[in-house]
C-alpha cells in the first residue's frame, strides 16, 4: 500500500511522470509544436481573464463573436457542392436542402476557376469534373433555378474571376426580381491565398487585389448583407502549412485588403463588418480551437487599434470552417467519417459561424449522395445530440487551450514582423516568402509521417491487407461535350456587336480607377462569357507566371 509523504502534490506528480514509460510518438501537435505533459496556472503567467478572455460577444472576442453563440442560433450547415452541368448541381442543391442543409456552397470546375470558358482548348478534360461549369449568365440562372435567393444563404468558392461570378449572380438575381439588399451569402474573392498556395491566379497581384476591392466597395454600397471576401486559410493549410502559418498568413492577407480599401478612401466601419474568414479544421482538436480563438483576438486588436474601426461589428472575426481535405485517406475510407467528426467538433468548440464537413469518399471521387448525406448528418448529430451547444465556449479558461492560444498569438505576430521586414505583403509574395515557409512545413510533416513519429490510421499504422472498394459517384464523359456545345450555341446566337462594345468598355474601365462591377454586370447581360471578360482584363493587366518568381 502506497504511503503519502510530506512532498507537495506537484513534486509527487513530477516524480511519477518522470518514472512513467514514454510513447514512441513524441507528444506534439499536428504542426509539430511540443506539448507539455500538464498545463497549470503557471503556464499562464500574467494572464488576466477580464482582459485576455473577457465575455462572448465582447472585445477581444476570444470566447466568440456572439453573446449567446449556439444557444440562440446554430452555425450554418453548408455542404460544398458542384459538378457537371448547372442543372445537375441545382439538383444536388435541392437534395441537400431537403436533407436539412441550411446554406448553399458552390464548387466551380477548374476552367471556371481559371477564368476559362468550357469551349476553351485549355479546358479539355476538366469541364464539369471537379465542380460546376459556369461560362455565361444563363449558366448562373440554371444553377439557382427555383431556389428562393431571399431565403437561403449562398456561398461561391471562386477567386481569380470572382468579380465576374459575382456580376453574373447579381444580374441573375435582379432579373428574377430579387432586391440585392435581401441577398445573403459570401463570395470567396481571396486572390492572395492563390499566390501563396493554390495557384489559380491570372493577373499580377496588384490588379488582382484591385478587383477584390472593387467587389468589396460595390457590395458595401449595394448588397449590404453580402460577405464581400472570405479570407481563406483553408487552402494555405491544405498546401502543407502549420496551424500558425495558416493563422498568420490569412490575417496578413486580410490586413492587406483592409489597407488597400482604406487607400481607396473607403470607411472602415462601412466595409469591415462584411469581411469574413475561411479556416481549415484539422485533426488536432486543441491546436485548432486555439487557432480560431487567437484569430479573433488578433483581428480585433488590429481592427480597433491599428486601423481605427469604431464599431464592434468591425472588430469581429466571423469564420466558416471546412474539415481538412488533406487529412482524408484513400485507405479505409470509412475512417474518414471519424476524422471529419472530430474536426467538426474542433470547429464548433472554436466558435465557427458556418461549417462544411467533407465526405468519406472525396479522395476517390466527387461525393455520392449517400456520402454527402452522412457528412451532413455528422453536423446534425454534433448540433443536436452531443451537448456542445448548451453552454457558450465550453473550453474557455482551460489552462491548455489558453496557453496554446497565447502561443499562437505570439508566433503569428512574429510572422507579421517578418512580412513587414520584407517590404509588406506584395513584396514578400513576389519574393516567394510564403511559398517557401509552407513548403518547409509540408516537408517537415511528411518526414514525421515517414518516420512513423506521426501515425495515420490505415496509412502507416493499422493497415488492412484486404479492403472492399466502396461505391463512388461516376462522371459522365458526355457532360464536357454538352457544355462545349452549349457555350458555342450561346456565342452564335448573341449580339456580337454588343459583345464587342462591352469588351471594349471593360478594357477602358480597367485602365482607370473606376469600379468595374457595374460594367461587368452589364456585360453579363449581353452574354459576354467568363473567358472573354478575363481576356479583356488581361489585355490591360497582363498575365502572371508565379512559378518563375521563386
């Protein structure tokens, strides 16, 4: 029988843990941050709950941007959807709404994301394959046919031609008799992360940022409930960054958009409340929660003290989260359901405003109806059965979480300093700073996996010798031919003279400091295509080959 000595409880614990066997895998986060065996008040030296933590809905918003959070209203359940033709994606939208989804999220195919029409020779093999093909206003009309845009929030994940997609969306809404002031949703419109990570850019950075700010300015004036940019760390993380890099680079992108809008003369309290964020929800629950909390605090500090915003709504960082696509595996794909559930838990405990849960089969094919239903049910179980929504910020005050949050803030600030030392966002971008940092992090992570210091179920541990294939969605190769013929038909039937005049008008306005959005909306109505509009802009802005820059 053990006897209790007169040593302190701390000393006893330290002796016992020193004698305990250690696991082969070192205790680190997914991002390779070392984790202490125990966190106590000593880790939070100087921590003031009143100023560092505060209350939900109050500065610095560590505990959430709303006072009652999910006790009043759940996050928006917004499953990403898009494939094939606008009609097929419209049917998937309606299927998801019938299953209980509360917001639409649109995935565009690669040609659309790159500003190419379906009939462009460079689009061969990719039309409608990884998202919906949209080349004209008619496509946007079919995409949202018989969906009441005044009653559902719509997200569009598109960046290089975001201004064109937004023009099509607004023209379609107006043609359907919808008042733009009733529209709710988000256009991603975040070009800077494309230069860091995803490579779907067309023009050089500065004119691309000008287009981002054209959308911000126009929607601030005319579409007041619309989130004008979704500043995205998701793709930065998917490219291999650490959690801190995702946090720091995303906020740095946001700061650059703010500064560009201020240089244009916009009132920060007019546009800032409609800036939103898009973060990854990765496997390490506590690291992810700390990331979201740190993001809110850092953004609030900058908006209030650096940029002089006066309204509380301008200080609030609101974010959408998506579970980590890069964490999904083609081995034992059913296990992806479990990964996604834990990642979704992290996003909700971290205070997200909307959430997408990936489907188990996404490493193999576009999600099937069965798989996407299970992904949505994951959110519904989390919302209605787990109890995590019953109290506001259930992890607030945890020694571990608050220490990680504090560390993340400090490390993010160091990255802000390094970006400034390199001459700011554009200079650092063109010098390849962000890409090098992400590449180094990705290499470090893969080295840990290869050495089995990080275990991935089904990949480098707990493998199955025989696996039964799961049923996946098949892609109809006839879709591409149909879309090509559709675009050619539109081009043949429209008023060519009117199209030519509008493309000339786009070039003229692009060469000035005028806002391009009114011209793009007018161009959509004479059936100028995405590709034609982007080519006209390229005549003024030029094209950018980022691969040569680093």
